[in-house]
């Protein structure tokens, strides 16, 4: 068997309503002074209030930094670190979607080490130590609570990553109650993001693609495929929300150890240049990238097709991968997501710049089952336009 390494979050706590009990689960770990990293929308909605209240009631001094924007910038990370340093915090909680969780990861690192951000970019360069870190996802999408990755926006347009096991939190606290308020459009986009994680992890050309990741990716696709429409149409459906949160986490564990590829590489310029939400960016290029990959990945896609869409088990092997791509296209339509790049007012003359930017994501492109040149990227964008 091919050797592999599999890292994941040390403690995963999955329970409806668990955020209210965060002081009991994580108080000792976090220490007396806690930094809560979140975004302004969640703050206004009061989503973190029960957790913050529970920590304060247990005697912790809590500083809430609520200025995290989507696709967070380096400046935001620095402001977060300044807030934490000013308050002399002993532990960090990331509370929100992937944007807040990623900033919390990097802040916990920079608050705990004398390494600089510039020394930490890339794979395996962040050494730590970091402050104690607890991540509480409020979207069912990125799986950031179980990945060693943090993605920041550099210079206004480029998405750049830090990937190092030191960024895996001490505790991932998954409370589906927090996702009941997620609007339908964000539920759809983040849910498709999670499905992309599972698909790309399963088919990853990375040398560390491993049996655990493939197992987790298939279970993730089963949960996400069976529940995404219910979660979008009926947001207060607790069981569907739990299945989505679990599915997104399993997909996160899968791709944390069998990394994603060209869908993500081609999605990043959409976020960087046009500020299109991460999940929607993935959805916009997903089927065009999979169709491009079919000559080399059809057998792989055929293996997972019926996990996401059980009716595809009836389709003959040789036609199943194409049917999988069509089923994903139909699902994205039923979720009422924008379908084409032009629907988001992306000008056709921006496509060459996007293709050039996508080429900077070699960290991801090397994992694609089929090599992607700049001309291929342009052709994929043109098809998706
Ligand atoms: P996000 O964190 O940017 O949040 C999107 C919006 O959803 C925000 O306006 C937020 O207020 C709102 N929101 C979040 N939870 C809510 C809730 N429960 N109720 C109501 N509104 C809610 O979105 P995201 O898709 O979770 O994260 C995207 C970011 O994660 C990107 O920067 C992306 O690059 C990064 N990412 C990281 C990893 C990783 O492994 N670290 C993986 C994939 C993506």
C-alpha cells in the first residue's frame, strides 16, 4: 500500500447547542483572557452572544474582534493580532465562516510565536508555537475547523495560503444550531463548496491521496448530496443542518490530507478580482473543470457519482461520469445559484487576466488529475462564461 500521512483536529465536539457550553468544554484550554474572532454580520445577529456570555460568566475576560470581511486581507489579520496583543489574550476562538476561522488560525499563530507572516506562507513553513485555538464554524462549507490551511487575500487580488499542521485547532466545536440562521444563498454556495472539497479530494493527483480521505469524501458526498436541497429550502430543518455540518467537516478532513485542485485554483481569481463569495466561485467553474478532467478522471468520478446522486447507480459505468457532471449542473440550477460568469457581470475581456492569475495557484494545480495550462484555463473560463 502507498504510504500516507493523515492529520486532523485533535478533539472534535459535535453537538446541537454546544456553543452555549463552550466555557465548560474549552475554558481551561483557553485560559483567562480570550479573543473571539468573528464578522460584523454575525455580531449584529448576536450569534456569538451565548458563547461570549458563557465565557464571561465562567470568569474569562473576553475581547471580541468583529471586523473580519469575506476573503480576509493581511491588514485584517494584523488588526486582529493587535487587538489580541493589546488585551494580552491567552487563547483564541474563531467563530464564523471560513473567513473568521482562517483569521483566527493565523492570529493564534502570530500571537504565540516570534515568526512573521512573511515567514509562514506556503506549505510547512509555519512552525509555531501558537496560542490555544478553538474553531466554531457557522457555515457548513469550508471545513476550516479540520484543515491546516488559512487563506488570505494579498495585495487586493491574490489569494495566498499558509498550510501547516500547527494551524489545526485544539478543538473543533460543531453546533448545527448556529447554522439555522444561514440564508438560503449562503447555504447553497457553502454547501457546494463542501461538495467540491469531497470531489477534488477523492480525485486528487497528490501523492498523499489516501484511503482515509477517499472514505471520508464518499461519506461527505452522501450526506451533502442527500441534504443540501432540504437545508437550502427549509433552513430551520435541524437534521438537514446537522448532516450538512458533518458532511462539510468530513470533506474538510478529506481534502486536508488529499488536497484540492483546479476547481479551487480557477475559483480563486473570481474571489480575488471580483469578490465573488468563495463557494459561488467554485460552483461557477465546477462543471467546466470536471468536464475538462473527464478524459483522465472519468473512472474516478464514476466511482463517487452515486454517493452524491443515488439514482446514478443505474447508469452504465461508461456513461456515469458524464451523468455526474450533468447532475451537478442540474443541482446548482435547482439551488437557484447564478450559473454563468456573465450572470455576475464578469467582462469577457477579464478572462485572460483570470487565466494568468489561476496559473499562480500551482500549489493546487499540481493536484489536478489532468495538467492545466494557461490556454486550458482560458478555455475553461470561456466555457463557464
Ligand atoms: P464567510 O466566512 O466569508 O462568510 C460569508 C457570509 O456568511 C458572511 O457575511 C457571514 O456573516 C455569513 N454567515 C456566516 N455564518 C452565518 C450564519 N450562521 N447565519 C447567518 N449568516 C452567516 O464564508 P465561508 O464560505 O464560510 O468562508 C469563505 C472563506 O474561507 C474564504 O476566504 C475561503 O478562501 C476560505 N476557505 C478556507 C478553507 C480552509 O481550509 N481554511 C477552505 C475553503 C475556503
